[in-house]
């Protein structure tokens, strides 16, 4: 435990050294996050317990409060209003049981809430258009786990501080479909470094890259429908959640979103149904 905590302290210290965007730095004592871990039917990542533990440790080090739940019943306005942001670590497929829960989640975002999604989050709620719009798209395919290169394209963003400008990382290279304009890309996969010695992988890569050239979105932020979102598709390996560089990356995402969220005001929420048209 001491070694694990030391790693997290190192991550926090690393971020502190780079410490930027001070004007938007959150008051951690006022930050409360909900780590939501429910998965739908299908593949469930074994990294989730490691992600939860790492976020709890980050909360301990930084001083923000962390609640966890896998119960969709927590998706009510009266409960969500206490949270600065919600974190979905490697969620997948349908994570809500009812449309009332979906509506409460949507209205939380409309009320100015924050959202952080890790790794397979783009595979979440694949049949809900609004959720896919919030994420900027939905999962289509990932290349097999392998070492490849990711490149930072916004070095000034808090979630990129302490991240190598050219990062050789073992992970899964994620692709999306039904992509919506709006997200601001912060980091990209370098598709030239994906292993294409397998004909099947080469064909799938070509199919899923669409009209993109050598680079494809890895991490992005998006001020959407009144709320604030940050997503990274990195983080498949449970070992990532004890890697100071990766922890610094997600802490930066949490810090950025926490700095954007001012108040949760459900008076600003307008949706009466999960599928109401978005008011841009």
C-alpha cells in the first residue's frame, strides 16, 4: 500500500510541478466525484477495480471526495446535484436500467455537470443518440493490445502536462463511428505505428480509420449541452492505474473538468425526455 500511495503522490507531485491553468484550478475541498462502474451485458474490463482504487487514492492525495457505485438507482437529480463530476471508468454497453435514469443523467449535464470517461467509455449506451453526441461518437472497433505511439497535440491542456509529447504506450487503439463535430482533440493515435502485419488487422484499421489520415483522436474535451466532458481512450491495462504518467493524465482530466464546473443548476436543464433535440 505504501508503494502504491507513493506512486500516486509522485503523480500528484508531477502535476504540481507542471501546475498550470492555475486560474481554473479547482478548490479540491469542494470537489466531490462519483465513480460509476455499472456495465451492461457483454465484456467487462478487469481494470475497473484498479481504476476505482486509483481514483480513490488520487482523492486522498488531492483532497477531493470520492463516492463509488454500480447501482443505476443513483441516477436521480437529487443525488447527482451533489457531484462536481461523474467518472465512468471503462464502462461498456447499457449502464442505465430506465429512461428516467437516462434523463436524470442528461439533465445533470445540462445543469452544468462534469463528466470524465476512461478507455472503453465510447462503448457505453450505444443505442442512445444523445449520449453518443456527448461523447462525440460511439465505439466501432479497437486494434489488438500492442505498443504504439500517441502524440500530444495540445501541450497546454492540463491533462497533457507531464505526458510525453510522443508517448510509446501499450494499449488498445480505439476507433469510433457516428462521429459528431464539436469535441476538441488533445491527443492522437499515430496510426503509422499500429501493427498491420496481420491482414485482418490491416483491413479493419483501414475500414475504421474512415477518412482520417495518419492521426486519430485519443483524448478530447467537449463543452456539450451545458456540461463539461473529458475522455481518454487510453487505460486498458490494469497496470496503467499504478503508472504515474497515466495517473497524471487522468488527474489532469479530472482537474480540468472540476475547474470548469461552477454550479449544478437544474433550472438550466430543459430536456423532458432522453431523446429531446439538443439546444445548441
